[in-house]
C-alpha cells in the first residue's frame, strides 16, 4: 500500500514595520534594537571602555582595595554599569523618528499647498512653510520633501539616518545613533557619568603609582611593576579631555533648554528680552533641567514591532474618472476595465431606454392596474385599441411575432361612433378598416427594425 504524500503550503507571515522602514537604520532582536547604519565608531567606543576598565579591575583595584579601601572596586563597578547602561539605552532606542506620510496624507498636503499661476514662465512656487506661535514667538514649520510632512517645531531631518527626528540635537557616531527627543537625557547622563568615570580612574591610577613609589623608593621601579596602570592613566587623560568639553557644552544646553542644532544655526538668543528669545525656555535653570532630565520618556511614534498594513488607496469619490494612485508608485495612474456584469447591465439599460423612447414616439401609454388589480383599459391616444402591458415587455424570443401583431393591430383601428353614457359599459361597436398614412407606416417599420437590431446585441 502506497501512502499518500502530504503537501504543505508555507504560510507567508505578515511583515513588521521595522522590516519595511524606509530610513537608513539597522534593526536587531526583531526590531527591539534600532541603530544607525554606520556603527563602527560605536563598537570602538564600547571596546575602549571595556578594555580600560578591564585593565583597571585587573591591576589597580586589587592593590587599592588592600592598601587603601575596599570601596574603590565597588564604586568603579557601579560607575561602569551606569555608563554602559546609559550608552546602550542611547544607542539602541528610537531617538524620536517621525513616520513618513502615507500616499493619501501626502496627496492631501499637496492639495493644501496653493498654486496661484503655474503657467506663468516667471512663476516661482510658494515656500512650503507654515508659521505657528509658541509663547509669543513665531516658529516656522518647514516641509520635508523626503518624508512629505511639515516637520513639528524643533524637528529636523538627519541626512545620515534619512529620518525626521523630534527635537533633533545631532547625530553622534560615538553612540551610533541620532540624539533626539526620546534619548537625549540618556545621552547627557552617559557623557556626564563617563566624565566622572574618567576622573575616578585617573585618580586611582595616580594614587596607585604614588603608593608603589613609596614602597620601592623610585618612580621608574613603580612603573616597571605596574605598566598597565600607566596605560590606563594615558587613556583616562585623553578620554577626559575629550569628554569634559562635551559634557560642559551639553550642561549649558540643558540649563537653557536648547539643542545643538538650534545653537549652531543661531535660532534663538539666551536673553529673554531680545526679539529672538528662546520660546522653549522656562526662564529658570532648575525648571529647564527638570524639563529635560526628569520628564517622562515619550512614546515612540514608529511602533516598529507593529504589523505593517499595506496601504490601500481608494479613488476620490468626487471624481468621475477611474484613476487611482498606487501606494507603491506615488502619483501613478491606473485604469480598471468594467466587469462582465457591468457590461450586461449597461446593455440592458440601453435596450430599456430605446424601448421607452420608441413607446413615447408613438404616443403609447402603458396601462396601469386599477385598485382591483386588473389592468386598466386606458385608450391609446383615442386612436387604437388598448394594448396589454405584457405585450410591451421586450424579449429576444418573442420580439418579432409581437411586432407583427402590433403592426396588424395598427391596420385595424377602432373608431368610436358615439360616446357611452356615464357609468355604462362601452357597447360592442363594429370595427371599420382604415388605411394609415404612408408616413405612419414608415415610422412603424423604422421602430421595428431598430428593435430587431437591438435584440441581436
């Protein structure tokens, strides 16, 4: 007995938003980690910190814990953990990326932009800028041609990551990510704690060398015994010189509630009384520091682990054409062919319209049922006998015989001899033949031929 083979159809899993993200970013751990595309400098930063602290824990901490105090390795471990935690939090998080507009949203924004006279050769398009007032200061909202949105206040487009970022500060290659609204406070805590760590390591190295020199009696002998301490001291000095300046600059920005991007462009003045004062400052150093460092972490607008729903663009209801915009090719025009049932419906409507026109041209009134449900006997223009309602129903099978009977009935016209008395049934009167004019015969033949042609469609 031969067993039947079972075939399995693979199920295509829906993509998540981080998989279709149009920016230049890298994602790890199913979208939980988000970084810039260039991360080589970030790995260098992590390696430098780990190597320096490894040498410190291996050569300096054991000696200082015995000869000075056991609290030194504890403090070093806490500082190291805090530095690495803030570094990873800054590097692996969403800095505040603003999602790009959908094709429908982009088309709506394009409609809102006024184009007064595009045919004029000297015409210049209006600047795509909106103005809003924040604390009495006019702020311009610029249009991003890449993301197709009007950027919110303090937002800017990062050319490296190719994203619009809320409260954009700068792109830092040392942390491998942009610094914006959602990770700025972690970036500031990272450089602040790193500055303290550099100072702590350098102080411990100098203390170690001094204690060794007191034991051996010569500084060169102390260096020969602990060469790793000298290397640690050199790294700590250069790191401190690089970090302390950056830490001081960002401390000033926190105190005035400003960003690096705004300071470089000279957007605002630090003095409140001038015309271009900073509208985002609270007027107090403590309040500015609390607003920047103690505020809650804002929700990510990307939802990078959410399911990516394909965009379905519906045609404009106000337009009579069948043009649609494809979400993959914005601005493209597609045409849809009518379905088979629509073609049949259109043909039926045309036939019914022709029938009604033919009936109206011969001044024929369709009888209606009276209150009792019987068909009425309304005279047809007082010239011919009443025609039943079923005889006017068009079907391709009985069309030609029906037309022949109708033509015969037209040749036999009943003329009333005298009107019946009120309330009495009309008496049976003799029927007399009359010949219809040549013009009426030709009109009936044209109508019959037209209906026969329509029956063949």
